[in-house]
C-alpha cells in the first residue's frame, strides 16, 4: 500500500508557512505500515493540483490532499478533485446545515461563500468535521483513493486519525489494527539505547520473521527533548495490539529504568510536576545562565501553582549575593550553586530548592570556560528523606541557546531522578 | 524563470525531520522574482530521485536538490544527478584535499567514505563549502540547471545565497540585482498596516507598471512575533537597488512610526536591549503568569548582563508579598503590578522595574477571567526623566501558551515604546 501527500497552498511554496502537515501525516502513515514515496507541495492553481493528483494516483494507491478546502476563491482542492474524478460538485445539505448552524450559534452572519465548503464531488463520502467548518472527503477512482483534509493542523490531525488512516488500512485489505506508543528518554545516547535494547529488538525481529505477533521498536532522536523509543504493534484486534504494546512497554521500561521520563505527549516538566504533585512537595528555583527558562518550562504545566513557588533569576552577581546569600567566591562554582539552592528554598518557602549557575557564552566568566554549568538540588525528597544537597557539573558544547536549553532539561531530569530515588 | 525544490531524505517522508529547507528556499526564490510551482520530498532511493529531477527539468527551468550529499551509502544525490546528466562521477582533488585537511585539523582520523563527498559529476561546477564538508554543485543539461546543496540548514542557506540564487538570476538572462529588507512591526493589525501603507503601495505599483524603478512591499504575518513588512527592489546595479530599498525603508518608517521595532533578524528583545545599552540603563523584571519567559527572552540576547539585572518569578501570592512588598489586595490588579514593578527595581537595584501579573488559565483567579493581564513599568526612562510609573491592561484570547507568549512580547514592546518616548 502506497500513499502520497499533496500539500496545497501558494503560501507553502513562498515559504510564508512551513508545511509541517505532510511530515506529521508521513509519520502516521509509517506507523500504520503504509509507504509514502513522494510528498509534494503545490500552489492554489487548479490545473497544477489536478496534474499532481493524477501523477500521485499513477504511481501510488492513494493520495491525501491537505489544504485548499476553505471558503475563499483560492480554495480549489474540491474543484480539482472533481475534475480528476470527472464528476460535478453538488451541495451537501447536511454539511450546509451544519455550517449555517455554526455561524448562527456564534451570532455571526454567514457570507454566502462559506457554503462552498459544503460542495462535494458527486459520489464522494464526506468526513464530517468536528472542530471547524470544512468537511473532509473520501473519493474512489477505480481501486485508487483520493482523500481531502483541511490544512488547519488540529482539524487535519483529528480527521486523519479518525477517518483517513482507518480507511487506508481497510483499503489495503489488511484486517489488522495498528497501535503505537512512544516512550520518551533522557540521558542515554542513541548507541547506548541500541545496546540496551539490542537483544530485545533482535528477538522481536525473529518472532516477526517467523510470522508470530511481535511489536517493532524504533528510535527517534528529538534534539534537546531526548530520544523517543516508539513501540508499534499490528494485530487482528485492538485488544490484542494493545496487549502487545503494553507488554513491550513494561519490558522496555525494565531495561531502561529511570531514563524513561514519560510517554507519548508527556514532556519533562509535566513528568516532574506530576511527581511533585503526588508527593505534595513544592519547588523553588534559582536561575542564572538560563535566565528564566527553567521557570517558564515548569509554569507551562497547567496547575503548576500547586507545586511551583517561583524562580529567582539572579543574573547579576550582586543579586545572587543579596537575595540568596551567595558568598564572596566565584558565582560559577559548586559552592555558589549550593548556596543558591538552599537560599531560594528558604526565601520562597519551598520544600526543594534547585539552582543553575554557569557560562552560556559568548565569553568565559569567572575564569570558567563557556559551557561549564553547575546544578544543585537541596531539600527533603520525600516523607522519609532527610534534608540534603546534591550537585552535578555539566560541560556542554554548542552555542548560547543550546547551552541554555540543555542546562534546563538536564536540571529538570536531575530533579526527577532525585525525586524517584528519594 | 521557474525553479523547483527537491528535498531528498527518507527521514523527511517519515516525519522524523520537518523539511524547513524548501520553505526557506521558496522564500528566497520569491524575493529573487523566480517562480516555484512545485516542491517535492523524496526518499534516499536513486531511481525515484532521478525521476523527480527529470520531471522537474521537464516542467521548470531549474531544480535545487537539497540533502543527500553526506558521506554515507544513503547519500546518493550525486549519483542521481550524474545519472540524469548521463556522465560519470570523478574525484575532485581540490575538494578531497580540503576534506582531508578538515579532518586533520580536528585531530580525527578520516573514514575513507568521507571522500565520497569529493565526487563530482563530470562537467559540473563545484560550489566550495565554507562551513561543512560536502560541496554544492551547479550542473547544466542544455538550457536547464540542476543545483545540489547540503541538507544541513546553515550550510544550505549560505550556499544558496552565495552561489545558487546569483546563478539562477544570471541564467534568467536578467542583469538585475535584487535586494530585500524586512521591517518588523508589533501592535498594528494587518488591515491597519495595509491602510497606513495603501497610498504608498498604490503609487509604487503605478511606477512599476510604468516601467520605472520601484520597490515592492509585501506583508508577512509572523504570529506572536508580529507582522513583517518586506521591501524588495530590483535594479541594474547593487548600488541602485540598495538606494531604492534604503529610501523606501525611510518612507515606511515615517508612516509606521514606533510600530517598527527592528529590521531583518533583529527581534524584540534585541531591540529593547540595544536601547537600554545605548542609554546605560538597567532593567529588573517581576513575572507571574509568564513564569520566566520575559527573563529568558531578555537573557537570550548576548551581552544581556550589561543591562539585565534579573527576574523574580513570583508565582505564589505569598512570594509576591514577601519579596516585592505587594499588599493584601488581589494579586491580579493594577495596584499589584505597580507594587511588583517598583519592588523589583528596588530589590534588584535596577533603573527600571517591569512587572507582569495576570491569568493564563486554564481557570480564573482572584475573580479575574482568563486572559486579563496587567503590565507595569516603573523608573526613570532617560537622563532627564523623573521616576514614574505606567501601566497597561490587556484582555487576551487564546490558550495558556498564547496568553503567556503575547503577554511577554507585549511587555517588551511597552518598555521599548516607553524608552523611545522618554
């Protein structure tokens, strides 16, 4: 089964908008075991859209057209598909009624051209919208399929997952259900992950080659957000696929231990916040080189006020001394990091104090080279834990932005592991 | 003149990497007045890369192949281009010597396959690398051109600007030089910008239509970073184009006034930092709902320690009262914002205090609905300025992240305008 993606919109060609949709669709196709050999961007020009759809159907089994379903005269994906199918566009009364109702419920008058979104190539199946106004389409041309989904990412994603991928899988003649789960890791190199999971992956490969049910494992490097380990299982039923994924997840968590900080969309700050909330602990932060990044990541978690007390961004050395009682020695040092951590916990009345001091560049500071970072964590880590302090020194490469970002996620990860140990 | 972009790499189709390169190239082509009707992603498969290049040359004058020039067996763009041209690959001694020298200077042994990067289709012109190892290529097939550039963004960008765009312009037979400058604005809706610049744009259009030298103006909405106004001029010489752009920039700055905060890559925090540095002023920040975003943006500017004293992220209400002397009333209020601003300036010993307090959601706070934000700025704004305080209330829509981001850039812009007025 092969499926291409056609992203429609002149703004994509002009670089005014980066096409992230086709990358996302490509990932979903790969998870579903569907090959995608070509992905094309084309402008709002009917004859060129038609040519692209025809070519896609000539070399693949299906094409997903993304964008160009809106209400304006520029939105001509519907017309292009009708031309490829050789059919007329009909007004779909149900879709039209829903659009009119949406406008009515928002107390707005509807411009007549919004009804263009209710036009459907004769014979096509409508994918009802649940988030916006433009419905999606499923069209057949012989044994080939043309799908149309909106270009608005959250509308597109919902529709692709609900209707397009299941239809593609059904068309492929497979009765399998495919499920996937992503474990998120921090602190291990991809080569180390491969080593730790090597035996496991080899035995899964062998099972699969023998035609036995077995999930597959893939690594996805995600830059400063760590490396993702994706488990994908294909089975005759959803229950069976889910069982395979769950069992594999348990096995991998066993092998990787605390390097796994979350699953799917759970990021590092959400993982930290969830442990703090469960333990009823609060944290206060003192930041220097990160300038507020640590606080801003923690407060991006909804409900952070339950466990986050605040962050003192003590950029100037005098501020470190005055607000946090840092002594006269160098401010990029283990001693200063400890004083910052204990100082901020006391100043903000937090159970745990966390501090970061270091040199982001472009020039050295306190005789320390660019990339040297000290992290300190102070305070009781759990009901039974006695107050204590731990520190960690990093020596990072990269530019100013990378040093700040890696310092931030490293500090979050250190706190997470400390809490798990506590 | 029409030029397509072919992004090469299986990781792009699988969605492991989002192809931002072709959007960027598309923008440069548009600025240079070159049409780009199709942009294609293809995997690391020689016959499919060959098919894509052939198709591009059949319907356009040129194609820029991006990626697949590295040292591994997967990197086969060179082989595919040689196949299209019907020529062999030869080792280029100069390129090989440079690669060997690069490895030598880094004290690393070079694996032999790195020399694959020195293979050049016979008859092709090498675009020398200045940042990495893989050189670019310029190849002719009759009156058509095939370019190859690396997929690493900063290597690609340098090479496209230095060699590819100039060659395309030369091939187009135009002797014109094209120059562009982007003015960055904040605080005006696109419709207001269009109104303010409407007469100017109409008269430029008229000049252009009469064949007289005239720049063009385009708007690019850039989300929470404001709206960009791009001036592009085409002229017989670089000096003439530069004169047109400079004159137009002055005219637009006159019409838009302080809404223009920077040009090209200068962002809002850099604009603020530059004024503070020039005036010899320092700033301290008190943040609540933004949780450190304001501090982290300001400290992203290299040299921020000259004018940034620190940020107190007072997330808990008690911290606001204890550290900043905020009174007993509601913490989302004008009075609290003023107390935070004056308090932080005094605590951190800064000339200017800036404070943000508000409700980012998901739930209301202090009886204030989600999206209410108070900004306060205190302190002397210049040598002659007396100490004073100003406030601004925002009522923002959007989700938690949007409210935090818009609050942050709004506060930076308010400080910038206040400094300019001072």
